[in-house]
């Protein structure tokens, strides 16, 4: 488990990034065809929300959410093909032998599960929540906080959806035994304290969560993770928000493809929204209203495709630049493919583009059609946890 070598191949890794891109192209065509058939009936402009939120009986058709993903993580089905599991107990007393009815007992099972919650609850995890493949954690309809303890680890697995959770005040934990499946537990070394840690995993969708104030990152994806979408989340009060890529020397992250779409980067944020290494990153239609140092950074020649975002620079005259090449001289980064296309740059914000604009590189960093930056306020107005109640549109 934790002691597996960092050089070990992830059996679920996507070896060919072009395969993901071609699947994304097909999905965009399918969504367009369905829209032409009036499949969507809510015209918010946010294609994820338009797919399911207008259904007053959403709580009877929760698994329809899995058909609404976009971007590089759009094939993450989570627990769609499994049964429902209702979490009734917020406790986390034993990380090796979790009680039935707890969130930890649900996420370690070897079968697909769509996990929901009986009532509002605050879950304070004693150790990392080590998830198993083919799981959805669906917090809609209740108020669920993962807070004041360990948080969520998605390691060497595939097909996970996390939707509708408040994740905050995550702490460092570890040096303890933790169960990862019904048949296996092992020693976990000290964890960083990320809100959501994605490690050697693929087909992951993180949607409509509210994240803040964790010991390390709010969302980190490293060690050849790929096929990831981070959408509709609300990020606040944190320093290093999102890290995508393990290290400059870890070249297996060249396969990484991540979509960052429709998120609101709000008050109290400092940097890394995201900070990228090696791979291909589509940053599209997000609202950046606060940063203290920079918004988007990177090293080790990542391809960053920024489209249709709204960047509102801070008052500090020395922090107007959206971008930061981390500890790299211009003679090196001038060849990196970073572009700004259709972004709205406000209050003196400026984006320094670079590279020759290689079409093949940007094709691998394109995952959906960007909408006009003038629509970002509407598209992201419901970012974060939704106030969903039975019998009404969510």
C-alpha cells in the first residue's frame, strides 16, 4: 500500500494520452447531438449542471450524474453500476476494522457502490480515507463535512466520483495501520494532509465540492495520475491550492491530462491554481477572483491551455501576472506551450504566453469547447456544494 515503490507502474494508468483525447472528442459530439435533440432543458450554460440539475426527482435518479461528466475525467463512472450504500454513522473509531454504516467501511469495499448519507454529519477521520475503485461519494441532499482530521486518498485505483462534500481543516496523520480493502490493510507513513490526494490513479471526477484550509494541498494529483476532471468546486482560504505532477524528474507524469473547469477560486487563496508539471492541462471557464502570488504556475515543460477564464488581479501591483514559471530561466521556458485564448483579464491582470503553439500539443490539452469568458459569472455561480432538497430542482 503506502510502501509500494513510487516507480511501480499503476495498473490502471492510461498509457496513451491520445486515447483520452479521442474519447473526449467523441463525448463532445455526443453531448452536442443530445443538446440538438433538446436533451438538456435547463439553460444555465454549464453543461454539467444542465445535464441533471433541472430534474425535480434527481434524488430518485442519482446515478444519472455519472453520465454528466465532461473533460478528461468524463469516463469516470464511479459506482454507477453498483448498489447504493447509505452512511448512517459519522464515527471513524477503527481504521483497520471499520464499522458497517461508516464512510470508511463503504469506500473500501471491492464492489462498485454509490455512497449516500442518511443525514447531515461531520466526519472526522482518524487516518486517511483509502478509497477502492468504482466508488461515488454523493453528498447531495445533506450537509456533509470531512473535516478536522485526515481526508481522502485515491491511490492506485480507478473510476471515482466525489460530489457535494465540504472538505476542510485536513490534518497530517499516519504512522498507523489503515485498511484499503476487505482483504488488505497495511502501514501508512505520515500523510501530507491534502484534502483530496490522487496518487497513481485514473478516471477521477471531483465536482461541486467546497474545499479550504488544509495542511498541504486542497487537491493534489501525482505519480502518473491521469484522466481527471476538477469541476464546479469552490476553493477558499488556502496557500498551495492544487499540485498536478509529482516532481520535475518524474517523467511518467508526461501522460497526465487534467481538466480544470467551471471552478471558483475565491477569497484567501495565494498560489497554485493549479501548479503543473510535465503533462497536459486544460484550464477553462473558471473564475479567479483572488490570488496573492499567482494563479497558474508550472515547471518541467507542461502544456497549459487557458481558455475563457476570468482573471481578476489583486490590488498588489507586483502580483498582477497570472502565470509563474517556477525556478526556471526564460531561456528554458520560452519553448513551453502556454497560451491564453479568450480569457478576460481584469484589474491589470496579464498572462505571459510562450511556445510555438504546436497544434499537436494543444490538441492533447483540449478537452471541451470553451464558452465566452463573459459567461463565466453565470457558469460558476453555483460552484461549491449545492443546496439540494428533495422534490425541487437542485
